[in-house]
C-alpha cells in the first residue's frame, strides 16, 4: 500500500506520537490483516484451495482451477497488482514481487539509487502456466499461456506463450505448438 511509507515517516518524525487520520488507520489495518493472511497461507497446513482463497482475500486476482503449493510468497504490499489466470500451478517456494526498492538507509544517502531501482509494476501469469519449485518472479513480468518455468529460475523479463523457460535470467529454451483442444 502506498501509505506504508507515509505512516512510517509520520510516526518516525513524531517519535511515535503522531496522530493518524482515519484513512491512515484503515489503510494500516488493511495492510496488517493482509500480512496476517499471507503468513497464514504460507505456514499453516491447509489444502491448496484454501491457500487460493487466502490470496484472493488479500486482493490477488486469481482465476479458476489454480493450484498454490506450500510457501508461495506473494507481494505483501501490492497484491492487487498480481493476476493469476485460470489453470495455473504454482508448485511451491515461489516468490512473486511487484515492487522493489533499495533499503531506506541507502536511499537517503544515495537518492539516485532510489530513482534507478525503485519500481512497482504488475505481474501476470497467463492461463495454463506451470511455475515449478523455487521460481522467483520479478516486477513487470508476464508469463505466457501454457508456459513452463523450470525449478530455481529467476524471471526478470516476459516469457512467451507455449514454451519452457529456465535459468537466471529465465529464457525460453524450447517452444512447442499447442492445439486448441489438446492438453499439456
């Protein structure tokens, strides 16, 4: 949420005595509830469908027949900027981020770092994609329909449809044709 940094600065400047407006309190409460739901979805044993429901409750746009495995960490600040379409599988121990920024101690001493490396961009995982174990998906990425991203890959740029991608950075290493009525 945009107000997270605002609240931090306001509380820091007032040495913890800042008076928060109602909209700030609502924003803070939503962020806290979203983070509790994220921790619940990460670590409490539950069915994959319950993990999907938890992520939907946080604001992630999730289609039908989606599988979310154990320890899938989805951006805590901007979950509404993530779209996971129908028939997607997130195997487990995945990390999906839509924002990045350098730590505040570096941003304050080197403002150019903040300008260069701070970004907030949406992530889209298209229909039928399979994200294998340990994949990291960075801001601004679209993973194409029916694509497979292999274990441990880091996705920093778009992956086309109907391909297998691997590596750091992940790149398409094999493309396949998919007939409209066939299954992978």
